C-alpha cells in the first residue's frame, strides 16, 4: 500500500481515537488532503459492524473522504448501499505469487533458465 501511495504522492497511516472508540486500519491522504479510508477484514462477508468506523469517519470528514474501502477474502468486488466499496484482496494489486504459480504460463522448469543470467530465457508477458 505504501508503494502505491508513494507513486501517487500520498501518505499512509492509521487512525485510532484517543479513547480507542474508533479505529481505521489504513488512511491514505493525498497531497490535496483528500482521504481514502481502508479496513482489512479476514472474512468473506462484510456486515454493518465491519464498516461502522469508515462511516463514522465519513461523518467527520465529509467530502474530504473520497472513498471508503473494505478489503476482504470474498470472491466479488461490489459497492454497498452506504457507499463502502468491498474489494477482495486478490483484486488489490499485482497477482499474488501463490496464485501465479498455478498458472501454466508462470511455470518455468530448470532447463529453461539461462545459466549465465540466472533467469528464464523467455518470460511470461506479465513479468
């Protein structure tokens, strides 16, 4: 997340109120002071309790909060009626190595490696 934020000239942090009543896992703030708030949940379903801190932050920041996102383990990305985006972890960046290794294009046997360079002679297009 920090790499993506750096490329967009943004900062990444987290939020926890002094009394620990509210907590948001990731806060991404752009140079223009716009904010994206992100919660990470190890669940494939998202309920109202999972987004309550995001919605509280929306009440606090108003239009400065440009997006609210929950990253989860579910199979589908969608936007809830309250405006919170639910995004599976698998959709949040480059293809994870564990998934890529099951792809026939990603399998490279030892014979295809260049001994001199220590890398495959030909690489799949996504490398």
